[in-house]
C-alpha cells in the first residue's frame, strides 16, 4: 500500500510539473510573439514614415500636416487640400531623408508643375494682387504681403514663386547674391524690392534661361511656349505663359491701383490675378511684350 501511494505521488508530481512547464512555455511563446508583433507594427520603416508638409514660400517655413504609412496615403491627404495653396505641399521620406513627391528629378516635370501651379493660383479667388503691401490689409506683414502671405502677389513674385517652389531656380536669392536687387525700401529689404525690372538682368545672368527676344521679334507670339517668361518693353511688368495662347499675370487691385488699402483676395471677379489672352497687343497699359526667356530643359 505504501509503495502504491508513493507511485501515485510521483505521477501527480510529474503531471503538475508537466502542466507548469507547458504553462511557462505557452506564456513565453505568447510574450515573444506579442513582442515581435509590437516591434513590427511600430517599426520605423513602416509607421509614420512619410511626412506631409507645406512650405510657406514667403518666409520659407515648413508646417507638418500629417504623418502617413505609405506615399499613397500621404498623396490622398494632400489631394483633399484646396487648390491654390499659399505654399507647396511635399511628401518627405523620413527614412531616406528626401522628397518623394512632387517629382523634382527632371526640369521638364518642374516646368509642367510651375504652369499647373500658376493656373491654379490665377483661378483661385483667394489670391489677389498687391505690389507694395499696405498697413490696412488685415494685419499682414508688409514685407511678405506681395509674396503670398495673405494670398496676394505682385506681378514679379507671381512669376518667381513657382520657379522657386518646384526647385528650378530661386530668382530673389540669385538677385541678392549678385547685387541685382532694386530696393524700394531699406527697411523692408530685398524680399520686397524684387520687382519686374529685376527679371531681365537676373534671367540673363543666371544661365538657367535662354533669351528668345530676337526670335520673338521675328516670329511673334506663335513661338511662345508654356513656361516662358515674358516682360514688357520698359520692364515694369512680367508674366508666365501657361498655354499656347494665354498667360497668368497680376494686374491691379480692387481699387484699380498697385497698392493702397487693398483687401486680401481677388475682389474684382478674376481680374486682380488673371489668365489672359496674349493676342491682345495691350500688354499692361499699352506696353507690348518685348523680352522673352525660356527655361533650359532640353526640350
């Protein structure tokens, strides 16, 4: 009887030990699996890798809108933003440390995006015209108002901004570095002072553009292409060609003036910033197109 009891105790001990061992192994396996799962789901390579950011070009600051797991998700987030944005949207790959959208790899694609942006801004009533900047414009900083801070652009910032945004050429920085900036005010500095009369010397000196003025004089408007920059004879006005027959340009504010008490946005039914037909010879106060510059893209 004593031997039987000892045998029963031994069996029980083995069963208990086996159960405890199985339980320990099961818990350990679950912990390892859970740990691996958590590590995978929160991997830097997968989670929030793509950052949607907006560059407010007027003062070159970046605001992060969202963090996404895929480029497609990031593009979809940008797609929901309204056209005519006051800056440029980017998708930033935080692992590779580079912009993955828009594609800035080729000049031809950049010119296409420059034209698309110009058309979107020209059609958007939130964007109006202002040359100097006024203290009566809803508290906008004078230095930045003509560069789009409150939605308004002067004619030259409207031309320069998309070339800067899409990485083709920064005209105002080039003008500053080469002492080509015309100062309207020492207090406000070169960002306010970059005017239409800077366009011609900057484009000529930069070697980023081919001057086609003489070709234009021979052939006329038929030779113009989207992305071309045109300037009038006395260098007081400039615009971007966006189709075979149209340009985007800044005209005058709602008071028929270049500045003074203007309100942000287009108050004149699409006239302050307009998509105009350049077959009309009266290019800004009867001064015809004279200078023509084309971005060098190998086309």
